[in-house]
C-alpha cells in the first residue's frame, strides 16, 4: 500500500477554529457556513478570506441577494483583520450578482460566477448568500428541488475544477436542513446565537469536516474588534512530564499551614480555600503568590469581582503586587465580560500563564466566576470547572481557588454545588464563638495521597496583611456547632500569637 498523501490545509485566521476543525481547512474543499441572522457568518467568511488571500492565491467574494459590497465593506473594515491594501490591489475582489439573480435566476448566477473565475482564477471563493437565491427560486416557482440539487452539484464541480477553496454562506434556522447542500459540502460549520434570559451567547458546531477529526460538540464563540473567536470546549494542554508531585512541596507562605498540609502543597495540585466573607481567603491566596515569586515562581491572579486597579488598591498586598506586575513576575487578569464561558476563561488564563511563565495561579473567586458566566453555562459549572482544573494542571501550574461559603452550623459543607471533589486539596476557614468573641479557625480537609493534620487551629490576620496560624484548639467540644463547650482540657491556648509557626 502506498503512503498516504497529506492534504494541504489553510489556516482559518479565526482564533481557536483550526483546533476545532482538526488542524485547519483542507485546500480545494467545498464548505458551508450556516446559521441564523446575526450569527456571524459573514464576519467569519471575511476573516478566513483575508487571512488566506495573497498575490499567489487571490480571493473573490460573490454577493447575490443582500447588501451590496460598498455597504458590506463599510462595516467589515472596522475589524482588525480587514486589509484595505488587499482590496485596493485586487488580491480580494467583491462581485455583486444581485442584478443577474433578478433577471436570470440560478443559471445567470452560475454564468456570472464562471465568467469571474475564468477571468481571475481565484484560490479562495465565497458565495454570500446562496441560500437566499435558492429560497427565492422555490418561492417564485422558477426552480424545482431537483433543479436546485443539480445547481448545487454543478456549482461544486465548477468551483472544484478551478482549484478553489470555497465557502458558501447560507441563512438557515436551527434544525433546517437542505440535503442537496449538506451532501455536496466537504465541511459544514453551523453558527448559533442563543438567547438565555438576558444573555446572548454565540456557539459554533462543526457538523462535518471530511478527512479529519474535528472536536465534537458546541464551542463558545465571540465577536470582537479582532473578529470572530472560537474557544474550544475540549482543550488539549501540553503534557508535563515531571517528578512525583508529593516529592516537591510548595510553601503557602504561612508556616503553620504548611505544617498542617504535611509540608506544603504538592506541586501541580489544585487547592480549594473555602470560607465565609472576611475569613481571609484572599489574604491567604496573596501570601501563596508572593511566596512563589520569592521562590522564583511567577504567578497569575484571575479576578472576577473587581477590576485589576481596584483589586490592587484593596488587597492586603496591593503595593507589593503592583511592583511584581511592573517586574512582569505577576499578572492580574480581570475576567468579567458579558456572557463569559469557562472555555473563554481558560484560554485567557492559559495565555497569561505562558506570557509570564507562571507556576502558580490563583482564581479569586469561584463564586465570582459562576456569577460572571452566562446563564446557559452555569448549568454545566461542575463539568466545566473539572476541565479547567485539569488543563491548568497539564500546564504544570499549582492552582489555589477561593470560594465563598456561608457558615452553617447544622451541616458541614466544603463548597457550593458539590465542586470540592474536583480539587486535590481543601482548606476550610470558619468562624466560631469562643469566650463571647468571634474566632477564626482553619483545617485541612484533604490532601490527595498525602498525610495531613486533622486539627482545627485558630489563626489571625496580622497588621501586615498576613495570616498567622496558632495552636490546635484541643480544649473544646463541638467547635463546628453553634454552641462549642470546653472539654476540661484547655492547656493549649487558642491564641495564635503564642504559636506563630
């Protein structure tokens, strides 16, 4: 058997799309970009065209029924991918076939396309919107289903014969199928614009792409000044080969907590810090980041409730963080665009990790992240969070995530929505009443595959903005209940100042 000949592929120029497609767009393929009005079909087609048009491979954009080129260009030139020079020198040509469609229907349109192909021999062809002329022909009675099927097959043969990579743009309602088009097309991309309560999100579904393995499922999309971006649902982080994580422990910056953890956090682990408001979750995460920088490990902090400037002004280590940001040892990300998705969050975090070479990451907080998500993504919060933690671990990053947890004295909970099991280690912070005062206590609930302290220890937040862990509270019973009582053995003090290990 002869060796397989690889098919050359075009890079789409759409962030994230090549990964979803399985490596790019096969050259000479016949593709359909479908979806409802406003889904981003025209923007994506323009983006692909400008990314691939060159002096050696020129492009032509046929518009049939719809806005003329002059009006289309007025809006498309606002995007960063638009290149006026390519339009000016003829590398990208726009041809309007609206009049031909009105006067001669399908045959006249096909003749117009052939004439332009003969004259310019383009390598990239876009037809927008072929669906409109097909629908109008049926409604006017000037074409049967069979004739339309023949038209599509002839169009496909013509475009393939000219060795062009082709994209047809069609306006379809969800669930509407045109068998003639779907049969002929080598690739089929369906764009959605979903409305959920007061949220609007874009999604991309690669229904087929012949000869390659695309990533299945719906993927988040977003249109910005850069154009259309796709955030793959299943990201493949690089494999990190290293020593056993338990052989390398990272200090949290709090000696007493390191002792409770059995020597620190195993490298590459994800840690959940759960506690009520004001318990010091952010303070602990700040110490974790600063200690990392002191050990030569850069870090990132992803925040969802405050913009970076506000976060740096209010966090206990604000001035120190500002210095680290200037030195490019730390990056603070604000991730709170409208209708956020986990996949978009993960892409932003991964890029920040690569920019600063981060080995530690803080997510502050999961509660804020959930509120920032579009409603349609909150339903899959646990599954999405699992993928995010796995992807960051694959990058060799040790993650500390905080989560807001109201004190409940009738039940012991470690996280909302049952996400605690997704992390490798859990630290809880609580308030208890001792001697008519609120006292902060913490405990290590788990460290996967490792021994750790099971003690409840008091702690304080010092004047310099750090956590100081005290002794184990051994002289009390029912500390996690609403009414703790002394057990008679109060030889060990609850004052953390007496043991600042």
